[in-house]
């Protein structure tokens, strides 16, 4: 039985990307949940490469560290000086002398490329028995890109860089995407023959095609079905265009899978997030990181979920959530902030202007208005009155508060941790509670109210308050 030839992916990621004008290397710029390079490494994993080599150069430590983090099986190869794409691939192959089979070259700054397109390139490469195959694309504005020069029969003759091209060649609209498949041995041999005799004084990987074709080896072209997939980006304006293209692709896929996006143009879903059919996302929402939204849940308008899971039938209205778990049919918002460690059980409620952190709400528990709930466990059906503060920090350490099942905390209370409110206990409004309130007790800490008769008449004569008090006195029965 013959074995499938081994596949090595070489990702070119040594360039600086000067025009990004960023302290962050171009390939580490973020795009909907992954860096540019992260997207490319993901494609490498999807085509089941036996080996992935990433050529790093500019900020090699940082890019290399990223590679080991997201693709531990991949190896970084250092290209100290960026002497061109041919030089970069040569260095990668030198680092893997035993390498054979097929070499796929990907560019670290072409993040929209899909694995299916690389598979199509590989299929064409294998069907043609080619020494080298290039992924080309027909584009309206080829400026700056390498052009595919075909002979009279339509076969690939060579690839010419824009800076080296004649006016006739510049008129060609079929461009080189910078994505290729090669036979490893042929590639290695041709790379040894590259010169730097060109406008940029670099070793062009593209020259491998003219070398191999000139020696009579078959070379092939796969024209990309969707040209936009081959787009790279050099500055932030181009990056933002890629972001829009990827957003639309991601959103289309979710809508086709049954998710209702009410305004896809203002919905930004990271490629790492997931949604179930019949989930609803209203206008202006970001669903980021590892977030998930279950069926029947409603997100937005104006909500951001970061690493947050929202269960079936729950809603998150005009709120911001990071690292939270929103249980089935729970409701959040408007205008609330869920921070990491927030866990909302079934049918629990976080209403308006509430901040939670490390806080678990039991089934049906409610924090309806204007509260801070930090480091707390709130039992099922408990009710936390408006303006309650869980004072979890004494300036030195954080402590926990436990509120029992069906407890009732009156408005404007401060629960000073560590403290426990027992099941079914009440806290009188306006209390500052620092001793435990046992089950079924009423905890009250505020001073008794006293009224000073006639105070306004004596201390605030001539004010509107005094006048109102006077009128009220006129119609009060005791005064008759
Ligand atoms: C290259 C192609 C061009 C093609 C274009 C597609 C060559 C000579 N030209 O152009 O035909 O249309 O890509 O985008 O290959 N890199 C290294 N080391 C280097 C040089 C580049 O790792 O020494 C990396 C870059 O970081 C980048 C990729 O290779 O990820 C492409 O390099 P870039 O300079 O952007 O390509 P161009 O020269 O514009
Ligand atoms: Ca270049």
C-alpha cells in the first residue's frame, strides 16, 4: 500500500509590516478572535499538515512565543535578515533536511484563506503531478502584486513582481496570491538556483516557477474560486477591510445555520465563538472569545460577551459580560456588568446597573437594581434590594458573603464580608450588616428614627418647604 506523501506547511511570517505603524508585529494583529498568523496556523491544522514550520524574523521572540502557544507542534525557524520570500523558504527547508513530499507555502498575513481552498490547490497540484503549483486570483486592482504570466497555451511561464514588470505585464489582472504547493525535492533544488538580480535585490520565491518550467518540469495554476480569500494587508485600513469581509463570512455562516442576526452589519462574532440555531442577536453586539449562545437566547441590542456562555432562553440586554455563565432563562440588563466568576442559575435576574464578580446566583435569585455583588453566593429565590453593596474588600483582603435561600435584603444595605445571611432571613433596608443574620431572623442595624416637630418652620422659614408644610398643617385634621 502506498502512503500519502507527507505534507509540510511553511508559513512566512518574518516581515515587519512597517505600514501597520504598530509596536505589534503585523502577523500578530488581531482579527475576529485570532491573530493574522493564528488564522493561518489554524488552516495548517485543518489540512492536517504533518509538520508546520513558521519562518520568523522581525520580533522573532514574540512571534515565536505566540507560535509555541497556539501551535505547540509547529517549529519556528529564524530568518535573521529578510532577504526575500525565496530566502525565507530556503532557510525553512535547511532547518528540515529530511523533509520530503509536498511543501505548502502560506503567508502569515493572508488570514481569510480557507482550508478548502488550500485543499483545492493541493488537488490540482497532485492531479497535474506538478513540481510547483501557485494559487492565483483574478482581481480588479492588481497594483503591487506579482502577476501570472502565461504562455500562448495558457500554461504558467513565470511570475513577475510588479516592480520588475513591463507595462504589458502590469496590465495582467491575474495575480500571485503568495500561496503555493511544491514538490519538496524540486523546490529545494530550484531554491539553490535563485539570484538576487531584480528590482528589490531579494531572493524571490516566485522565480522558482520560471526555473522549474524552464527545465521542463510541470508547473500548475489553481485559480482561487473566491479572490478575496487571497487578500493580504499592509496597513490598518486594509486590515479593517479584511475584518469586514471576515465578519460577513462568519455572520453568513451563522445565519445559514439558523441563528437570527437582526443587524449583521453591526454584529461582530469571533471565529472562536459558537451559537445555536434560534439564538437571537440584536444590533450592535460583540460575541467574543470562547463565548457561546444557546437556542432561544437573546443578546442585545448593544451587548458585549467575552468568554461568556449564555444558556437557552436567557437574555443579555445592553450589558457587558466577561467570563460569566448565564443560566437558562436568566435575564441580564439593561446596563449591567458581569465580571469573571459570575454564575447565574436558571431564571435568576441581574437587572439594571448591577456589577457582579465571582458571584453565584441560585435559581430564581434576583439582584434587580443598582448593586455591587462581589465574592458572593446568593441562594435560590433570594432577593437583593436596590442599591445593595456587597463590601467584599476591607482594603487588605477579599472575603465572601453568603446569602441563604429565599433571604430578603432590604434596599441600600451594605453586607460587610465575611458575613452570612441565613435562609429566609431578612435584612432591614439601610442596614450595614457585619454580623451573621441567622435563618428567619431580621437583621437591622440602622438607628431608630425620631421626628423633630416644627423643625422646618423654625430653621427654614420663608422657604418653599416651609410654605408646603404650612399648607399641609392647614388641612391636617388634628390642627382643626
Ligand atoms: C509576494 C510575492 C508576490 C505576491 C505577494 C502576495 C514574492 C517575491 N512576491 O510579494 O508575487 O503577489 O507576495 O501577497 O514572493 N517574508 C519573509 N521573509 C522575507 C520576505 C517576506 O518571511 O524575507 C514574508 C512576509 O512576512 C510575508 C510574506 O513573506 O508574510 C510575503 O512577503 P511580502 O513582502 O509581503 O510579499 P511581497 O514581496 O509583497
Ligand atoms: Ca517584499
